[in-house]
């Protein structure tokens, strides 16, 4: 009977006959007794008992921690209550052989030790022994501690360069650390920015790898993100091995694992890695993070002893890789600082020891590095790593990286990395060999930056004050008509926006000063530099700007003209700015009216939403006239100027109808304006037949005399470019004749510019109808497309949502398209199902003179009518030419002289094909090897085979026959036969005509492989002379020991040269040809016994033939010369040379067996002979069998030679 509920494990032990388990039932102050009584079932034996106390737990100081040496007494506590007495031992030896403290009879669970006998900086071990009321002694576990005083951070200050805290100043931290025990020290610096509720680190990893940051397998991240790492495998602390003499991690087969989080995922951010390494490894990974599905990853590695930083993209966009490799060898066993920076989203850079050594960029426009795996540190690395920082979303400058290399930490933030209103602080962690001390600098808030109205502006009611900000809780705005702000009219706090809008009914017209201050719950900035404005009272409507040096800011739309005048805004004072502040200036019917009329120097008109309906939009007669960010429409003349120096126009819109459908965004500068210069939108149509108007963008430049524009540029938006090819845009000038001003657009900035050109006429932005293609292209309009470079991969379609890869390199999404390849290549270099040329539901497409390789489909058509191609090369595609099923059939497909080549693309084996298909919905054309088994009577293949499959009618097919190929084999073009293979051979020659070296056939269906074959015997075609042939006679002699056959040709008893003689022995597969010399003789060396046929022919002569039975000369006997010496016997063996012949045709298919026969001159087989077959780049070692035969399969095209031993 157990007075408790037993666990399942205890019940199992009882069932197994072992009721000895007590678990999860003990308390710290309990003593347990276990008694055992043996029995034999009849008599019980002697009962034996054993008593034990429950092991107790030490509490403080924690194991492997630090106790302040200068703050005795040192308090030791443990958890074991209710016992009689305790004994504590403290020793600097782990075996407690000579304890410095040994105190007994302690009745409480704590002990206060004084410093006597304990030394600073030394590690001690301690344990407690308990004596319970039963007289038993029990010992605790052993813990250790180190007596040490932590370092003191005596100074932690954050300042801006000039102490004014503006955005044009760097932020610098000043930190001083003093160690009371004179231990070496180090620090970690963690820059943080206020986010509205807390300070967030700009580094998502701050890992100094000091002893105080490592506990067991956990490595602490000191950033606000807390991305702690876990040690996997063999990684240990080198407590005095760091680059600063303190801690570092020693990797020897293990690595760190940082769990995935958004703060260590690169995505589309600028990032910087900084760390120190010491290694002799020439190949290892320092950092790596990747994606489980996509190719996205980033890594910092050592490759060949160099530091390499690489990013890979591809999630949702085209694959891209950017890599930078250092020039310095970092595996020399010395400490090196490594920094890796991602900047501009597509570019990476690598720094070694504070110096940028290399950069690399990706061609892909996809910016996301989207990873989801854990970040690993030091995987496969052997060596030391110290002070690892991952600057999250921060691209450090060259100066900052040099600063880390020189000082060990980042001591300043560049002004480009701050924003108005931000609050910064620096968390500092100080280390000695044992402990850590943390502190923070003062917080510093960047002063807000006023933006509007401009300083010294003239404004009217209502007033809107604006400033730049960065997420502060609130702002304070002060407005006063005294420069010292002694009695402010407005002192407004608690606004959370970046502007203050108020009516001025309570403020009289006067000069006012204003400033702004940023506040948050943690820090308050200083005030911004004061600005002033002139309050005019009621809103302006058409006025005289007659105060020099003033800015007039509109607070409402301007309508009409000044009463009694034909001008809305009349500028008569120098250095005046008219800031429309986004409002309009609109004519209400006044005739011969001017929106702005200026006779003063240094006039600026800016920020006008629309200037509408005037005779002249803006008129200027004095030097230095500027018009900025302003739109003109429906004016008779937009801009008109009389003589002046310095005309500046920037981002000015000239619009004809006011809805900004057709408008021109113009920027220009003219140093010297003539007596009259008009610049207006032109509605003239572009009539140049070589160009298409780009969105009707045209500008009329009408000058009284030739005018030089120092600069002139027209820009456009991404949306406008959707239906055009920006690379083909041109600036055209028409002034009675056409001239091209510039055809090199800046596609990145959507800009076409000219410099130092005389202009008088109408300037058009036009697109060339003949497009130059330098990269894979999505064709969206009819026209001619000239390929101007080798193309790779697939086209990228750009729109307002991003950039997206298309399925093809040339994707034809328009009808009436001509693609001219100019002998350039289109090559696939990315994974996936991709096409070289692809079109769906279009008509009248032609593609000529292109080589396409490595795609899933070289050409793919779906519901296309009237497709034609000539001089097209297709090789190494999964399928070369495909007509795929779609909603309707493709029609009128015509290929002319299209070559389908073996996968290598070497053009040794290729088929030049022409075909026409009237209608098809399922066709595949692919180069093919000739089937290995040839039909009876046709034992020679020209390796001209094509695999055409599908269910349709092939209206016309012709395969080109190279004359040189067949004539080299003693055949003529007329010997060529066209065969079909679909499991069995079918001779189509009866239906084939040979015209102009083409085997032509029509109206075929349900076919597979077409092959050009030759019969076993050449057919000699008789020559039809215009007069009777002359007689031709031949004779032959055979001589030993050379085995030479001499054939003599004569005509009417005279020796006849230039006669072609063919000698053949069918049994030995011997075919050779030669031409008689001046003696009328041709020579042949024979290699086998048998009957040889001899045939001779020459133009205008009869053909002569004969045969001769040949027995080769006897093989010389082997001769042995034996020389007897004291202990050596030499045997010299001489053998006759052997002659090798190939039994296969002179042309053989790749990967087909070729047999090489070796015969002695007496025709007996030569067995056991080593033969070397040497191809273009490979060689094969063969050994003949008992029949003198050796076989092998050549794997590359080319000429093979044979040697033997």
C-alpha cells in the first residue's frame, strides 16, 4: 500500500520486479531511507537500510561568474533548509587540497566571507557540506567564481561636429574606460535610434565574442534585436586570443547558428558586415544565409585565400549574382579586418584592412535578397573571429570602415545617415578578461530642418510652416515678430505632424521669425535656425513684386491681371522669387495678357501647378531668368524672352491641352538670348518616315537669330515609355530639313540631352522605326528589330509594378515584325522552361540570320499566321522548332535554309532544311542522328537527318545536299536518296526530286526522321558530250615487296594524265582514288588479298574498267640475334610494319562503333597490337583481338589519325 499515486514508470518497475525508483517526489530538506528485506517465500531474511540526503543546490554567486573584489564581504547562499549544520569550503584548487576558507557549523543557508586570503583576479572553487540530524554528511556540487572589479566607463558622450546638431554634421561618440585593476579592456559600441517607443540598434548583430558574452553554448548579441547565437560543434572561447588581446571565438569544425528573423534578412536593404579574422584556411564560409526554395542568398567567404562577398537574387524576379573578391590574401595567419557592403541594391564591395579592394554588380534588376534559413557563422572555418557587427539597413562609408579598422569600433555616424528630428544614443559595453560593464551616452536629437516658406518670403493669409522630421512624438513651433523670440505671438506644442497651418487674422502685417523644436519622451532637440517671413495680410491676387531680395509665396490661385494692366505678376525689383506654392495662374479672358512679366535681374518663377490661357506665359527681359517646376498650357506662347544673359529652365512642362496627356518636360540653359526667343509646346506632327512620334512631344524654338543652347533635355515618365523602346529614342530637329540631334538616351533617368547646339525650329522626340536590340527584348509593336549583340537569357518586362522576366529572349507580342539577327547568337543561360523566339496569336513575323541554342524550344509558335525564317541556326535546344497547340492552328509556316545542328553546334553535322506548312497545331522539328541500322543497299549516311513529328501535312520539304560532301566519297548529288524512319525505313526517292542540290518532296504526313543516304555503290553518271568520247585504256601491274599496284592510262597509245582512277575491294572495305600523273600512272598500296575492281574516267573520254586478283607479298620471317655474355641474354626481334584500315565509311556518326582492322602484309590478322586513335582533343588506346580487330566509339567530331606499336 503506497501512500501516494505511483507514476507509470514506477508501476512498470514494480512489474519488472524492481520497486526501487523514487522521482519528482523529493524536497531540498528531506532525508530518505531505503530498506531491503530478502525472502525465499518461506522465511524473511535480515533487513538492511540505507539513508541518503537529497542533493542540494548552490544559489550565489552563480557558477563561472564574477564577484567584485573591492566590495567585501562576499555573500554565499544555497538552498537546503532544516538541517543542523553546514560546512563551506573555498579554494583556488578544484580538489580543495588547501582551502583558503573552511568554515564549519554554519546554521544558516548563507555565509559572508571577508577578503582576507582571497586575491583579486583569481578564480576560486566552492562547495557546501551538510550535516543532517541523522548524522549523515552530504556535499553540494562544485561552483567557481572569479574575484574581479569590472571596468568603469568614466566618459560616454555623444556630440555633433559643430555642437549644433544639424543634419550636415557627423555624430561622434567619446568613450573613456578605466579598469581599477589595470586589466586590459575592450569595448563594443551599439548605435541606436529612437523609433517612437524605444531605441533600436542600427546593427542587428553586435557580437564582441568576449568571455562575459558567452554562457555555455549561447553567444549573446548585444543589439536591441537580441539575435543570440547557438554554438554547434567545436567552437571555443580564446579568452586572450582576440585581435585586441581579449576574447575571440576559435572555430575548429563548428559554427554559430543565428535563427532566422527579418533583422538578419537582407531583402532590399543596404547592409554592412564588419568582423576580424585570423586564419590559414584558404577556403571557408564566414557568413551565409539562404532560402529553402529560391536561389536567394548572401555569403561572406574565403575562396583561394581571398575574401569574397556575394549576393544572389531571384525570388519573384530574374536571377542575379553580384560578387566582389579581395586582392589581399587573408589566409596568411595574421589578423585582418573584413568589411562587406551592399550598396545601390545591385552592387557589393569588399574591404580588407580598411581599404576597398573590389566591387561587383549584377545585371538583374531584382533587388530582393529574400532568405528564410538561419544565419550561420564560421561554417567549415578553422581560425579566430572577433568583433562581428551586422549593420542592418546601413551602408557604411569608406571613412567609417577605415575608422573601425583603425580604432576597433565605429566612433562616428556620417551626416548622410541622419535625418532631422532623429534622436540618437550609443550603448557602450566595456570588457576586461572577466566581466562586462554597460552604459549609455547622452541622447542627441537632430534639429528639425525648416523647408517652407523660404527664408525672407512674402506670404499672405493663411500661413503654413513646414519642416523635415523623423518620427518624433511632438514638435514645438514658436513665431514672433522679435528676432529674439522674447514675446512670441505663437508658441504651439504637441503637434505630431511636420507642418503647422494657421490663419493670421490675429497677426498684423509685419516681419515674423519662426523656429521649431523636436521632442519625444526621451529627449528634446534644440531649436532650428530661425527663419523669417513677411506677412502681407489678405491673400494676394495678381500683384506687383517690387521689393528686392524677396520671396513672394502664393497662398491662393491667381486669376486674371492687375487692375488697369495686362499683367498678373509684374516683377520690377531684382533678386525676386515668385513661389506659386502649387497654385495656378489663370487668365479670365484678358487680351494680350502676360502671366508673369519681368524687367528685373535674377527673377525666379517656380512651383506653379499651371499657367493657363495667356498670350504669353512668362516674359523676361533681364539677365539670369529662371523657371523651375512649372507647367504651361493653352497659352499662345509659353515662354518669351528678349536679350538677356543666363536663361535657366528646369522641369518645365509645356502642354497643349492641359490634361497632361501630350506634354513635354523640358530643361534647358542658354547663356546668351538673342533679341527674341520663344519656347512653346508644338502641335506639329512628326512627318519623318523613319521615326514614330513619342507621345507627341514637340517643342517649338523660334529665335530671331541662331541661338546656342548650352544644354537642352527632354524627359519622360516610365508610364509614357510603356509602349516605346527608350533605347531607340532620338531628338530630331526640323527647320525645313531633318537633322538628328541625339540618339543616345539616358534610360536610367528617362532623359535625352544635347549640349552646345544651335537650335531654331521644332524639336521632336521620336522613336526609330528600325530598332537596335542589344539585350533580350519584349517586342510590343510592329517594326524592324536589328540584333546588335549576342543575347542571353530572357527578356525583362518593366512596368510600374516592377520588372518581370518573360518566357523568351525575343518575345514577339505584335504583328508585322521583322527580326534581323546579323549572325549574332541567342543563348539561354538561366534555368527553367524558356524559349529563344516566342509568339502567340500574332501574324506576319520574320526572323532571319540568328543562331539559337540551349533553350527548351529554340522557336515556339502558338496560333501564329505567316511566320517565315531563313538562315536560322538551331542547336542544343530540347526542341529546335515547335508549333504548339493553342486556341487555333498556326498557318503558313515557311523555313528557308534553316540549319538544325548537333548539340555541340560545331556545324560538322547539321541539316540545312527548307519547309512549308500550310496549317499546323502540333509540330516539332529537331536535329537527329541517323538511326544506327541502315536499310539494305544504303550503307552510307551523310549524317543529314531531321526529326519532324506531329499530325499535319508537310506541304514542302527540301534538304540541302553539299556537293563537296558527296563528291569526296566518290558519289554525285544524283546518288543521294531521301529516306524516312519511323521504326522501319521507307525510301522516298521515287517521290523526291533533286533540284539545285536539294532533295525535295511534297505533301507528306505522319512522319518521324528524314535522312539523306547513299547507296552501297556510286553510280557513274555518263557525260553527254557534244562530240564522241575519246577512247581510254588502262593496264595494271603489282609489285613486291611493296605491295604496290600501278595503274597506267593511255589513249590511242599515248600516256594520259588527269585520269581519275578508283580501286575498290568490297570484301576488305578498301576504297581509294587517285589521279594519273604526267606518266599516265596512278599508285595504290594494297593491304589485303582479294579481287580489286579498277575504274578510270576523265571528261570527254570513255570510262574504262578492269579487275585484278591480288595475293600480297609474303610476310618476312622473324630474325633472332642472340648474344651470349656472362649473365645477360639479348634478343633482338624485328617485325614487318602493319597497315591499318577503317572498315566504316569515311564519315561516321558520333557515338557509333568504329572498327579498326590490323593486318600483316601477308594478309594475316595482327592480334594483340596496341593502336592509338587520336581525335581533335581526345585519344583512345585500343588493343586488337585474335581477328586483328579493335573497336571504339568516338565522342567528338573531327579528323582521327591512327598509330600503332
